[in-house]
């Protein structure tokens, strides 16, 4: 499966931003929904922490997407005691500005996390674990519409 192709949203216009309440999924809704999930490598946990600049996405075509590691208050790098919290940012740029989707990963220091695009057209290992999210998103019960320009999720 090709999870890492966040570039699929370049050129697309986003109208709504939804987050699963536990911070595990991000849905960017344009003409179709684009699903991303917070993926923790082995022995780690990743979650979407906050969104800054949501207004830059609404009604404007995406011109660039970049993923990078960042440093935030609350990050911990204590590999000797196997306790690390690392922060990452997916920056989505439009003509209106940029939207930063901050996600964090907790691990023993040897593993990291990612915010990965789910290609439901791909077949193979891993897709089954994500199929239920399509039904969950239809009901919106476990999702929150991001309406503020700055929102802390988890």
C-alpha cells in the first residue's frame, strides 16, 4: 500500500477539515474526502495534536504539502529511560496561506510516527484495518468538524 503520498491533495480545493475525536484520522473534504491516519511505527503511538491555520484551506487550492519534524514544548528525549515524545508537522500551503497539522509520537526513542494518506483503491496488506473508517465517517459520530482557525485535538 502507498500510504505516504500526501501529494495527492496538491491542486485540490479543500472545503472541510474533520478529525476523529481520538486524533487517529484526518479527513480533508474537497470534491471527495481524502483520508489520512496517524501511524505509529512498532512500539509507538501517534496522534493528531492540533491544527493551526485551518482558514487557509477553505476554498483554496493546495499548492504544496510538506512533512517535517519540529520541536514543541512537552517534547521529551530520554532514550536512556525509553521515553520520548516527538512532534511533526504536515504543512499544507494554499494561496491564502498555510495550515499546519501537528501530530505527535510517543515511543521508546527508536521509533517514530507519520501522518499517512490512505489509498482505498490500493489492494493488499493493511487496507482492511482502514475500511471501517469509511462507514464511521458517514455517520460523523466519532468525528469533529474543525471550525476554528486554531484547534487542539488531543
